[in-house]
C-alpha cells in the first residue's frame, strides 16, 4: 500500500514536470515519446 502511494506521488510529480517541459518546449518530440515509453514500462 505504501509503495503504491509513493509511486503515485512520484508519478504525479513526474507528470507535472513533464507538462512544464512540454509548455516550455524543453524537450524534443522524440525525447517525449521515449520518456512516455519509459514511464509506461516503469508503471505497468
């Protein structure tokens, strides 16, 4: 249960940083796709 909460908080923080980076165009499209894949793999 605790591990689940920690991963959800980490995921939320990651998504916030991700959206910020998207708005500021800090990352290219290719890096975005790669990061999405990594995030999906780490969650599921």
